[in-house]
C-alpha cells in the first residue's frame, strides 16, 4: 500500500530519477519506449537493460516490474533512495531480492506512479489503479482542451494523469476517485511533479464536489459495458451504459456557463433506437461535439474486453456470457467516442465528428476549432454564409485518389491531430480551390457556376451544403476563426 512521505523526500526522489535519466527522452533513446513493455516486447527490454547500471536497475524495477537482487540495488541506488522507496511502499525486500510494488511511467516530462499491470492477476485486481500508459487515458489527454482556465475537475482520476496535465493550465484542480488508493497515487504524483494546485478527494461521482462549479471537467470513467463487475477502474457498475449517462446528466450542475466537459464514453445501440438518439437523450443544457470512433459488434467487443490487458490475465468472465448479456439487452453495437460538452443557455446543438484514425499527438486545438466551426455554422443562415469569406485550412493536405491508372478523385486530409479526411470528386475539388481567402462564399459559388456554365440559383443549395460540411470538418475556415 502506497504511503505518503513528506513532500521534501518525494522531491528528492524525483531529483534522483531525473539525474539518472529516468524520463521520456532518455528511456526512449535507450529502450525504444518509456512505458512498460507489452508481452511481446518484454524479452527485448530485458536484453536491452541487462548491463547493470543505475538506470537499468530503475528500469527493471519500475518499468519491467522485474525482481532485482538486493546487492545490485544497494550498489547502485543511494541508501536514502532505498529507504524512501521502502517507506513509501514502492519497493519490498525479502530473501535478498527487491520487488517493485508499483510502476513509474513518464508521460512527456511528468512521472506517474501507479499499480503495475501484474496486479490484474492477483487478489487485489478489483482495486487496480490504472497506469498512465494506457491508450484510452492518452487518447483523452491528447484531446483535452488546453486553454487557461480557473477550476478543473478530473473525475475518476486514477493515478492523476489528467489532473496533473490540467494543473498546468488551471488555477486549481480537484481530482476525485472512489478508490482511496487512486487518491493516494494522485497525491503522491502531484508531489513528485511539484504541483501545489491539485487537491485530491475520495468519493462517488460528483459527491466530493457538491455545490462547486468548474470551467473544465475531464473524465475517463469506468465505461466498459458488460456483465463483469470485476474491476472498479473499468467496469461500469450500472446496467449497460448507465454510468456514463449519469455522469453526463449530472455534469451540467457542476459546470459554469461556457464550461466544458470532456469524457471518454461507450454507449450501446439497442434495437429500435439509433446510437445518436441514445446519446443525445442524455445531454441537457449543453452543446455536444461528439468524436465518434468505429462501432464494434457485441461479439468483437466481448472478445476485446475479456482478453488480456498488457499481457496480464483479466478475469472478466467468458465471451459467451458477454454475448448473452448483450442479447438479453437487445444490443446491436457498442459505440466508443469522446464527448465534448459545453454548457450554454439557449438552444443547443449536437455535432458528430467521425474519427478516421488514432490520435497520436495533441489535438485539443482541433477539438476547440471543431466547436468554434459549429458555432459559426449555427449562427449563419444561408444569406450570412454566402456573405462570409472562408479560406482553406493551413494544415490541409490533398492527394490524388487512384484506381489503377486512373485518378478518380481527391483525398482531403487535415493534419491537425484528428486526421479528418474526405474523398471528393474533381468538381468538388475545383469548387474548393476557389476559396482563396479573398472571395466570399457567394463569390466562389458564382465563379464555379460561371466556369461550369450552369445556373447559379440551381447550384447554390448544393454548394452551400458542401460548404457547411467542409466548415464543420475544418477543411474550410471562416477567416476570423482561422
Ligand atoms: C478508466 S479509470 C481512469 C483513470 C485515470 N483517469 C486515467 O485516465 O488513467 C476510471 C477511474 O474511475 C474511478 N471510478 C470508478 N467508479 C467511480 C465512481 N463511482 N466515482 C468516482 N470514480 C470512480 C476508478 O477508480 C478509476 O480510477
């Protein structure tokens, strides 16, 4: 169990880790990665850390989770560091062998202590605190809006990944979690990374922050849908997607006007209801910008969720039980995505943005631009849109789409972190090329009609529909938003 030592001792430990090169840059150079290995990568990482150096002792203990003999630990780690690790519960020694109780994972220039994945194979699996290296956590981190804000809430903070990244652009962050161990890790990590503006509170959903309002709420909640209740960190404890629904329904009470909620989410498509109707039905008093990833069939979802996580056995039941659960609830598909809600009085909008590829770099600006684009479109009737001046996005790339020898169209791709794409034909490409930042939309429509020798009035409705889609996807930008 993690203990919280004095602040100064945690900071000394951090200085030591930094001095040894235990961080993203050096570990990536040294081992090709700065995270725990997958099962396939473990052997290589063992080989690459075989020479006994101080950095390799740290790698073996805190990334590989491998036992190291006490003599090597004593020879390479200062006494004060070993004492600190023992006192904090990071290391345990027995029979001349030192075992790490945690992983320490660098993410950019921060370090996060959490449970190691091997806990999933033990009796303590139910209360497992997720390491900072998971795909879902980093997906949300990369999508988070990074404008300076006053108060931020990280609900379901785990080891504090989102809370600490938000602490850089928030006056104050409150990190909450139902798990006392998660709260302990977040407190420890706030000290390890020297953030004095993060407060960690234990409790269910919004209970710890009753009566408070925030400018930004981030949450990577336990969204997994299925019959398993084995893991607090991932299994939605209510029927189907009810936990995410409760979070979405309650959130506006804790948001200031104009505040954002960004959360990962999975929701079901049940017989007789579209997925969009389901998720839209949850949202009250907020605009909703939904980043929608490819849905999964119940069978493939069940297979994924009962499979191993990072090489450790996950005791989440049998695939057949999951499929039967989905059948019982008439589930046709499971939809994953990120919801970005903005509290706003008035008539609210909902926009769905399809995610074509994985997110691998910061895309918070792309999310902000996406929301601003929908605001612009909502404020523009056709007349206003025709009078607006739009330009092509700076980071828009176009490539030819070929079928054999022939060019059959053009693929537009935005290099903005979301990799938004669209395949268009030559005529639409010619229309889009008219947006030179000088002509109004009406001017582009008129020019296109002239070149095509067509009646402008007949073309206008179709071309405006194209403009609206392209603005919403970020290919075309109103110049005052560009
Ligand atoms: C998927 S993990 C995310 C952890 C961390 N935020 C991250 O992204 O790595 C979900 C977290 O929600 C917490 N949690 C589960 N049920 C909760 C509840 N009812 N109220 C608050 N937090 C809860 C879990 O303990 C876990 O830490």
